[in-house]
C-alpha cells in the first residue's frame, strides 16, 4: 500500500469508462478517472462533489482520502474489446488529476494510455503535474496510432498565488517547462486556462503575462473558462477567501452564494480582454474551439 500524508484506499471497480450524461460535462461522451479525490487540493476544484457519493466530506476529505482504482486497466481492456465499443474518444482526468502523486507508484494512467494506444483508441488528458513527462513517448505513440490531445492546466504565472490556490501542485514555471519539453517531444500539447478566478487571476496584466509565457515556451492556448461554482466547492472556497482575500468575499458571496455563474457583463468583458490579449500575442494561432476535456460544466468561452 502506497502512503504519504494522504490516505489511499485501493478499490476494485466494475467499469472503467463512464458514459457522460451530465450537462456538467457537455461535449464529453466518455470519461475515465483512475483515482477518485485529488491530492493536489486546489481550492476552486469543481470535482469535490464526487466525494459526496461516498459519504466523504468534499471539503476535508477530497485531498486527504484518495481512492485508487487498482483493477482499472484490466476492466478497461475488457471494455475496449467489446463488440459494441465504437472507439470513441476517451477523456482522461475529468474529475481527478491522473498524474497526482500516487500515480508514481500505481502507474494506472500509464497502463491506461498503453491500452488505448494498443487498441488504437483516441483520447485526451488534462493534468497539472510534471509527472506527465514520464509518459511523453507513450503519448506521442498514442497520438500517431489513434489521435491524442494533452492539456496542461495553468491559471497564473504568479508563483505565490498559485501556491496559495493549488497547494500541492508543481509551480507555474515547472508546468511551463513541461509544455516546452512535450512540444519538443512531438506531443500535441495546449494550455487550459481554467478556471479564471474573478478578482484573483483575471486582470489584463495577469492574463497577458500568462498568455505571453505560454507562447514563449512553445505552447498554445487551448481554451479558457470562467470560474463556475458548484455547491460542494462553496465551503472550501469561501473559507479560503475569508482567510486570504477577505475583501473579495462579499463579491463572491453575492455572485456565487446561490448561483453558479459569473455575471454576463463580466463574461463579456473577460471575453473581450482575452481576445485583445491573444490577438496582440499570437494572432497566427487562433485557439481551436474549446475542447471540453476539463470541467466542461464551466462555461467555455470561444475567443
Ligand atoms: S488538479 Fe484538478 S482535480 Fe486535482 S484538485 Fe486541482 S482542480 Fe481538482
């Protein structure tokens, strides 16, 4: 049994592929998550709700109790061989980071990618962790065999802010180096700027620095999304704001106390800002339509 400060519980699952029906993930047909819960513990994480299905606390337990789906590779192999399977794209990491620390020991994500490659099944994956470099060759071969897209999630280049919001995640500088190395290795890699946090990561200067850094490292902006609140994230985020940014709490309470979305006027201003910045930095690389590998229930804003 792998162990660090987090409690890992090994479980056996009956299915690996989840057919997506929730509007939360619009655009994703099949998802796969090798773990449940996430040691990265981002304060804005929308996936905290997945712990409530297990009677675990989405605030306290999400990053301290992580379930490991130890038989996932065997189950996936069996599911992909079914006659009814149509080789549709599988989105990996919709509710957990597939390269969070226990992956170094369990190698479930690596096994999943190998199976998808051998079965010539297209896939996409999103992560914040530098461990993804370990599997660069595997991803490049999966891309050649069936098509693969990788998203590195990065919401700011401010190291202190990132550490405060994403306490157990490699720094922005480390993630930018990953983008650079993966692009050189022939892995199709884009950056997901999601979520953009109102009042925290959304200023013109912050977004300009971020997008400039992405292109300076050979990357490309894949998509961005404004923060959307889910009920089981509210307590974690509001407590954090009360401690770290008390002056922002009234605005967040007013906007996200009951509702989920930022105001339309805010979304419009942000869209104009992102378009302006992107046009100035990389007009020759218009972002593709938002690819919903991430919490797609968060509103995707095409540039
Ligand atoms: S890395 Fe992703 S899944 Fe993990 S806590 Fe952060 S936002 Fe949630």
